[in-house]
C-alpha cells in the first residue's frame, strides 16, 4: 500500500527531524523542506496529505507560504508549527487558511489527533466530490452537525474552567496581571516581567529594548541573587521566577527587594505564576477550538452553497461585499469580525430546508415560501447554543428584515433591525440580483445599483444603501 505523505517545512533541522520521526511512527511517509521556496517545488512532485509549516523562516514567511499553497490547492490542509508564545501568530495563520496548529513540545498523541482529523476531512471532501445526490449531501451535513456538537461540549467545559481561574484574555493581559498581583503581594518591591525572545533565547527588557542573558537555571526554578546597590553597601535582593508554559520558559518575573522574600511570599508568587500558565494554556486551547468550530461551520456553509449549483460561492461573495461596505463605515475591529462571521454563515439555516423546496427553480407556493422563510430562525438556533457565536446569532436571525418593516421573521423596522444585519441584507440582495438563475439572467451591476437605489427606505437602510452604491460604483 502506498503511504500518504506529509510535507514538513521548518528552517530548524532538529524540528524537521523530530516531527518527521513522530509522523513516520504513525505510519505516514514524510518529506522535508528547509524553506517555503523548496516546499513549493516539492509540492509539485506528488500528492501530499497535508503540510506542517513553521512561521518564522528565511526567504519566505510561513504566512506567505500558506497563501501560496492555498492559491494552488485550497483543499490541502496546512498545520502551523508554533511555540506557545505565539498563539496570536497561529491564529493569523489560520485566518490565512491554515487548518490547525501544533506547539512545542511535540507529542506523538497530539500529531495523531491532527492527522486523524486531516484524514477524516479528506475522506469527507472526497465523498463530497464523488457523490452529488441530495441524500448524500444530507449525510455529510449530519456528520458536520455531529462534529459541531462535539466541539461545543469541549468548548463549554473549557470555558467553565477558564472562567473560574482568571479573566485574562491574552498574553498582554496576562503579563499586566502578573505584575499587578505580584506588586500587591510584595508591597515595596520593584517588579518587572521580561519576556523571552524566541529568536535569540534571551530575556527581553521591553522598556529599554535591551536583551539580558537568560539564566539556564531558570528551567529548574527561581533564583535568588544578592546585590550591593551603591557605595554605601546597601543590600538588594533580586529574585527571578520563570514563567513556564507547556514546560518551556516563556519569560521571567524579576523582583528586586530590600530583604529576602521569605517562603510564604515566594510560594504565593509561584502559585500565581502556575495558575496564570494554566490559564494561558486554556486560552490557547480555547482559541484553537474556536477556530476549529468556525472552520466546521464554514465547511457547512460551503456544502450548503454547493447544494444548489446556481448559488455556489454565494456565501463567499456576500461576505466580500459586506466587508466592502464595511470599509466605508466606522466599525470597530470587533464589529468587523462579527460581520465577517455572520455574513459567511448567514444562510446556514438552509440546512433545515428540504431540497424539493430549496432547489425548486421557480413558482414557490405560499406554503413553500413559508418554509423558506424559516431559515433565518433555524440558522440563529444553530448558533445560539455556541457561546462564542452569541453576537452573530441575532445578526443572522434578522438578515431578511426590511427597512420598511415588511420583512421576516419578525417584521422589525428601521433602527430596530441590527445594524450589521442591514449591511448583510444589502450584500445578499445585490448578489442575488446579479446572479443567473435557471429561470432568469442576472442583472448587470448598473441595473442592480439602480434597483438598490429604487428600494432605499423600502427594503434597504437608505444611508447604508447610498454608501453601498458608492463603494460598488467606484471600487
Ligand atoms: Fe437568506
């Protein structure tokens, strides 16, 4: 039997061979490349199951490599190799199309879980290609709904745990909280946190930009040093505690005090650092799971689009039109993120609409139209049970409301309709108008713009419609 092959891209030969050996232990073949250029050449040489890539590399960054691979083959899964210190980078990579990440220290179990997931998704994709009948698509969708349920449970239990520990949201909050709490514990001491530079392996003084040598003993625990501060021989004590995340030094807490800290204070600080490290591990895991859940939802949306060949890519186009309109508005980054997700998933509720109604080319009866009109509520109900999707839920529920109150499901009017829903309504209608249907040809851009102009204040928010028209006419 031919082995499935995995491509490993990392400029560090040690990491290449460690991951390669672990993957081979699991019965897969491996090829390795020291940088993105070599990786792209190797990809031409044969089919690969997936790619593991580092981010910081010479010649071409991992993010560039991900974009280039996705431009050639959108279905090839890419897993990012990262340290715990760079969860944000891993998430950026996932936004570029990476499907997961793995962090040091690498464990064979972790790699096995990732590769099983890749194999499962590959076979789903192949099944999707082989069969196109509606029944089969329903099975696929059921399977995805099942995966979503599993992830929901994982996320809920992690969320409970992490909520109880500390309410920290990111590495920066974590460092601030560690310094604040330590200062409270120690009154008069001077407390500084030095992160460890991943590039040089040295501690970094973020105020002065200077690098300090990292003491290798930090791996074993905290260190106490005695200093003489000036010519009067005033003694100072410096105690350095490592912050270990997943068994690696992430940085060090440096405390300068007039006297030794004593056992009680030392153990309090150690407890704070341990709990913070646990919290960061949970945050990293939670963010990874959140992105997994999002990619499952997006696959669902893609499969839904594929159910009807006349609306394929609809969700993608509505998302890009919504973001084009958003560029002309004063939205916060959080609102933009919410809009992006809600637009990608706006028709997710069509999962619950039978094919004989959804795919009917024309002439829906009143009863059939009433069934179609349920899809915003079904979509909102799917997302309602997922805590990270709460904001998107109401946006999706109201994407078919009309500004004049004659839409559905609730007949909300004007400002009663969530602002982001009003944006999606414009993008959704514009795409529907300009797409061909079996029973009619799509409008030209100019015709659709005229139609939107005509329906300002009726179907559409007039102020948003104006901006949308400007954005579409002068891209
Ligand atoms: Fe819709």
